[in-house]
């Protein structure tokens, strides 16, 4: 498979690029909602615009009213979101939760997908239970109760949890905490009795919650997929989220790089543009190559996921690790090449560093995925 976009994908990229460059800018979105201390951290009006363009249904099958596209197309949108630092529930709702709902019953899909397609609903996913990403260990318990289940446990850093109409929760229905099997995914409504959330603002001004489930009662209809057999679905959800985060990280890196190269062409020292200094040219060229490698790895992972390849999990780990490293390098180089002003809030380059830090931890940092690459390669 070629590591570039088809004609249709290029058209989607043009649409997403123009839309977010106009409506998703740092001034209009990130700074605005940060400065008013918005409880959601994003604009619902912009989310409705996403829906009007059909983007919220990018991974929703055509039979359910969506576009029926794949992870490559979702990544195209996410790269533009990262490039503009646009605060949006696209990754959690239209990618991660939508992937989970793809395995849900007709009743559940009919209940939740229409709201996603119109931009009236936001979803969240609750998987992690520690400070770091460790989905191999699930301690939240779901015990049989009447004709349904009763959930007890806690989840950490649930992105957009307080804004979500429904939260996809991974819970253990059988086995011990470390077992691969015995996992079930549940669709938990936001108004469920016993569901408590403690909101926190992350470094990039996005909102998350620490979630507690205290005897949350759900009917059997809330089950997504198979009872006790949810690990394959959870892995699918995680891979979609990881490669989506990788695509957004590539966008963050590209946005920081563009801002930095523009500055190199404007700032003068000793009577010369600093972009004429060979040392800075070398650093910029190295950064460009790292971003392109990360983009290629991410596209490959997206293509393998869409093709259902058994090699997809390995490539997803490669992409998440490489994109995280490239974005980390881009924002650090960006701040350094901007000099002292790079550390001030007046200039946007520092905001790229903050988004990178939040994205780096989402669904596993570069160290987690480098280790995963080794494990999947037999080491």
C-alpha cells in the first residue's frame, strides 16, 4: 500500500484543512475557551459544524447513517485538529467511542449514534485506572445483578467525561485483575445513579474527570459486544484511539514546525535572518525528516487497521511511539528557536508543547509503545 493519500482522501484533507484553518484556530477556539474557563473545554457550536460536514460519522457505517470511512480518513481530520490545536471531542467520540459502538446491538446504536451524527452528543471512554496507561490490568468490577449488572470501581483521566452523554466503561466480569479474558464493555449513561466524576483541567486546557462507580446498576442492554469476551473489542478500541492520537501528534508536530520555520524567516540577529544560520537549518531539516517518518508510520498503521491485518497492532505501537517522539522534538525545538519569547503565553508555540504533553500520555506514551513493539516482536 502506498504511503500517501488517494484522490478522495486528498479531497477530504483539503476540506478538513480549510474548515479548521478558518473555524478551529487557536484564537477562536483554544484561547477563547481556556480564557473563559469553559467547563467543557471545547465549543459545541464547532462540534455541530463537524457534524454538518459529516465528520462526526466518519467511522459510523453507512447503514447507521455515517460515512463508513476508515482510520486513514479519521487520521486526516485528526492531523488538522492537531495542526490547529483545535479543542474537540472528535478523538474520544467520533473515533474511540464510535469504534466501540460499532460492535453494539441495534438498540444501543439506535440510541446513541444519531446524537453523534448530528453533533448533539459527546461520548467518552473510561479504561485507565492508574496514573499511567495500563489497560492490561482492569480492576473495575461488574457483577451480575437481577437482569443486568452492578458496577464498582474507579477510572482516571476520562477525557471529556463530564461533557459526555454516555461513557464506554471497561469492567471485569470474570477472572482476576491481570487476566486477559473476562472483560466486558458497557455503555453507561451520564445520569446513572452512583456515577460520580471529579473534573480536572489538563495541561493543554482540555477537561477530564476521575470517575467513580458506586453500585452503578445497568440492564443487560448496556453491554457492548460479548460478556466476558470484550478483550478483542477493547484492543480494537485502543488501537483506533492510539493511531488517532498518533495522527493528531503528527499534526501538532507539523503545526509547531510551520510556526517555527515562519519565525526563522522573520527574526534577525547580527543583521541576518536567523534562518540563514546553517546550524538552525540543520536542526530544521532534521525535524522535517522526523515528522515525515512519523506521518508515514501513522498512515501505514491506519491502512493495516482498515485492512484488518494481523500486523496492525505492531504498526500502531510503532506509530504512537514515533509520532510522540517527533512531536516532542518539534515542540522543544520550536520553543528553543523562538528564544525567550517561546516561553511566554503571548506566543502560540508554547501551547503546542502543552498539547503534546497531554497527547503523549493518552493511551500510552512512547516508552509504553516502544516496549510493546519489543513484546510484539518476540522480545
